[in-house]
């Protein structure tokens, strides 16, 4: 019986792995074993950083909102507490967007809170 070495299949597998590391520096982008290791590390970091991105954006919205509130003479914590007490259901993302782009609308929100 003839022996099948699997050259075409192995090349397809190697090509698929190396396509994922395209743009990486050094042997990582051209050597299969290093590429596999780099892919594993990249996937681990991408999972963790997708989770971190949510925290980063929340922090950004808080900073933007806090800056707009300081200009109006309010503290962030008291503003958020008062919003909750008065049952104004706007999240931090929307509040930060309104504060940055629509000053008159944000002023009306501040008037309700004060």
C-alpha cells in the first residue's frame, strides 16, 4: 500500500496559522511553532482586554461627566446620588455624551437635579 505523507494538508494547516500572525515581528510571523505560541498569547490577551475595555470606557465617561459638573459647581458623587433619588434614568454614557455635545440639554438636567 502506498504511503501518504500529507504534504498538502500540512501546508494548508501551516498557512492558516501563519495568516493569523501576519504583521507580527521576527520569526513569530514565519515559523510555525513560534506562531502557534504567539496566537495563544494573543488570544488570551484579547479576551482579557475585551473585558478591560468596558472599564476603560466607564472611567472615561466618569471623567468627562465630572469635568462638566465641576464647571457647574457640583460633585460627581452627589450628582449621581441625586439622579438616582429623583429617578432620572440616564446612564453615564448618555450623560457624558450630552454634557460634551449638548450643553443646553445638560443644563436642563442640572436644573432638575438642583
